[in-house]
């Protein structure tokens, strides 16, 4: 992972990712095997919030992990999960569309970092979520959920209105959490509060009204708020997050500036982080930074010659706002990067 991070790191402005945070990310990337060339960062936008976490998307390929990692039961389970997931006829392959690993980057990086695992579900075939959860718990040798937690999960499913669905399940393997993350998609923002009330969200009526008012205000600045993040355990925990999307990147969409200005006015983002965030998106190519380009990609560039060119795309994926009664609001930016091969002529013409 270190070779990929080296390419995009120059575009992480120090106002958004502090030198200390970048050093921790680099230390993590040095340890991690080359899992993927699709990854990203979770950046806190508030004042004095410098932690930056790292996310990696796993390809639908065998996870050939180094021996050092396979000595840890969590990584043994990740490899076993991937081996079953890549089989086209398997239950996991039918249910799970993609897998993300999220690493909390705080303090000294352990020799074998332990991630949380997020499963993005196949929207066309995710009818047996309880079985999927039980399968994951078994692979990772985790105890089955108790009756109350299972009841709350089922209530989250049964309370979904038409058009809404569970989009992701998060297993917080790196944290001492009794429960899991449930990510709901396809729920219109004006119905967030109603849905939370149906599932027994542990917030008072006045707090639900405050939450709904915040969602409504923010929705005026973005194309969509289509994702709701919940922590489900023996209760529906009070901390919830909603994801805000603009279809185009900041260079093509002036509303990013307006949206981030609004977050600055709300005290959720510093002006410096706003400016740093806006200059992240773009393309990285070998011609502009040959000394940073991964050697394996350089050899591929030579082989493909004039037929294709190798690039890393950098995007702002979304902004998540986190609400927890009794605590300050928080905003997080999710920055992504992905390596692609593109038609050389098409890419050159697009740059003219």
C-alpha cells in the first residue's frame, strides 16, 4: 500500500492531513500488504480533530496475505472469508457486492493492524441478512448475537419503507463494541426521524426534532442525503450519521464551496480544512511525478505503450455528519483514490 500512498500523498494538504497524521498513515501503509489500489481517507473537519483513518477496498480475488498477518485470527478469518466470497456459487458471493477494511489510525501503529470490516450488500439479492450476519460471526469465530440485539436488527429490516434497504453491515473488529454498524440507503431524508422512531432510537422527541431539522437544513446544499448510519446493539445507540453527496467534483460543482461554507458557519469545518479539501480531487499520472510511480505500474506502462495510460483518480466521495444528543455535531470528509488504465488517446485529448 505504501507505493500507492506515495503517489497521492503530495495532494493531501497539511491543513487537512497534518504531518503527524500523514506520518502515521505512511507507517500503516508500510506494514499493510498490497491489498488493493482503491482506497481512501476519513478526515475529521472540525478544529483540533486531526485523526485521519484509512480505508481499503478488497478486490474479488484470493487474499494472499503474508505469514505475519496469517498468524493473527482476524486476518486468518479475512482470508477465509475472501476465499469463500470469490466462489461465484457461494452464499457470500451472492449476498456481498464488495468489502472495505477500515483502519483506525491513532497512536503507535501495531505490527499487525486490525481493521473493521464493512460489507456492501448486493442490492438485488440481500434477502437473508440474518443468515449473512451469522455466517460472518462464524467465520470470524465471534459469539452469536443475543436475542435483544437480533431483535433490534430484525426491527431495522422490518421497518424499512418501500425503496429503502440495508446497504452495508459493519463489524467493528478493532473496537470494543457490543453490536454492529448498519447502513441504510434509499431512505428519503424527510423520513429519517420517522424511521428512527419506529426502530426505537434512544433519543427523546425533542432530540429527534433537532436531528430532523439539521438534516433538512443540510439537504438544501447537496444533491442527495441517501445514507443513514446506525450503531445497533442491545439498543439503537443515540449516535447516528448521515451522508451528503454532490454528483460532481468541486472543480465542476460550485455548490461544494457553498456547502462547505455552510459547514464552516455551523462550526463543523475550519476554513483551512475547507480550502484543503477543495484542492484534493484530480488525476495523478507518471509524467507529472515519475519518481513516485510504483515500479510494477511503470513496467506495465512500458508493456502497454501507446495503447493505455496509467492514472490515479482522486475524489471527494461524500461528507458525513454525525449527531449524538448531548455532544457537538461532527463532520467527516471521505476522500478516495483509485488506479485505472485508460485509453491513451482519450486521456490525452481530455487534457488538451
